């Protein structure tokens, strides 16, 4: 029962263009949503988060958008850089619960 | 600053063997957890702890034991390894408990069970 779904296993974009990574969830109890980035042979690292009271959060080149009615969030990277090439995981958790659920990940490749 | 340290990085076991994956953090975090990463499945929570002496089960706890005797250490024990436990294991910690916390991950342990 995957409550967090990333339906695109991979995405390839040109350097300088926008990367859009998508994530869908099924559990209406989720209140917090996070994105993690993972390089090969390393652990995931936190990138950006958003709570359900907001619909947008921005940090430099990274912006996360939340559409609660559609149970959908997306991560925008503008402009994309070759160093952004990694696997991106979407994660979600309820407000008062330690059970954080992750999606299967999307492998982003940014071509020079 | 070491952060979250996992040992070993690689391990090969035979079916039925037992072993302990070690995890230590030096950030004085109350929350620690273990995840496994499998292809197409993402990261799944095995066990977690919100402080010394307190542990609880996550999404996939069967076949694993944990204990938390100190704030720094959170070992994961495989009691009788099975091929289905072949995976990459990540330990993570956080200064917060509850929802929405930012997790700090170790670099992982790649385990193969033959």
C-alpha cells in the first residue's frame, strides 16, 4: 500500500531549463511534505519541505507546490544544473505521527 | 562533524545467520530510525525510537529487533537473515519527533543475504 507515489522513475532535462518532479499521495491525514535528494553511495539529504497550511514554499532555485484538493505536490528546480543530477524522494507524514512515508524516487539527469 | 555513522558499509550473510547493523549519531538527537530501500519501493520505515529506552515499530518491522540504551546509538539486529532482507539500510536521526521532521541520514549499509 504505497501512500506516496512518484510515477516517473526518471526525468532528463537540459542544463538551464526547468525540472519538474511530481508526487501524489493518498492519505488525507498527511500534514507535512518533504523532498530529499540522494547521490549514489550516499544517504538522502533534506532539500525542502512544506506544511499543509501552505501551497508554495521557495528556497533558492527550489520551489515546492502543494495542491491539497488533488493530493499532489511538485518540486520545481530552476535553472537546472548538472550537479542536480540525483534521485529525488518525496516524503509525507501526519502532524503528530513518526511514520514518514516515502515515494519510490525519481532519477533526475541534467545534461550539460 | 560526523553526523550519522553506519557500520559496516557492506555485508554478505548466509540465510539463517544473525548480525547487527550499527548506527551512531553525535548530534544529540532524540529521534532515530531505520529504513530499508528497495527498488521501486522507496524507503520504508522498519523501527524508530523517540528517546533512550523507547522504541516502536514502523511499516516493515518483521525479522528485525532494535534497542536504544543511549541517545547516541541505535543498532538494528537481524535475528535470522532471509534473502528477502537483501536491501540497502539507512539509519536516520532528527532533533524533533512527530510529523514533518527533517531527517539526517547515514550513508547506508548494503546487505546481501544468500
